[in-house]
């Protein structure tokens, strides 16, 4: 799977962390992308599939997924879904 690089800056230079909340009533997906940041994805409600590299991993409510820096990933949820994502520079935890 190929993806586009996400150039979005996360947080500030002093605190390079971003938090995203998703609350959808219907299906949701985003196209394949990658970035040099670490991503932690927590699905509170719903189900679907997360595509990591060449792996398709079922999404289930209550699971946490770690996405490595520079790993191509995409997401597709079916039906109502609620999640939280933290994206941060790997340097922030070094």
C-alpha cells in the first residue's frame, strides 16, 4: 500500500503532541498516509479495519493500536464509531 506523506505539524516545538477525537454516526475512512510521528489509536465504539503496511487488522471497540513512525496506514470504520488518536514526535519520548 502506498500513501501520501502527512506534513502536518503536531502541537508546538516545546510540546509536539496532537490529540484528535472522532465521533461519527456513519462509515468513515481516510486514504493511506504516513508521517514521521508515532500514533496511538484507541477505538471506544464501533468496528472496522485498520490497514498497517500490508496487514489488515480488524478494529474492535476497546482496542489500542500503535502505529510506528513512517508506517503507511489507513482506516475504515463501519457504522457509528468513536475514537481518540494521539500523534507525537518520537523525539518527545526520547
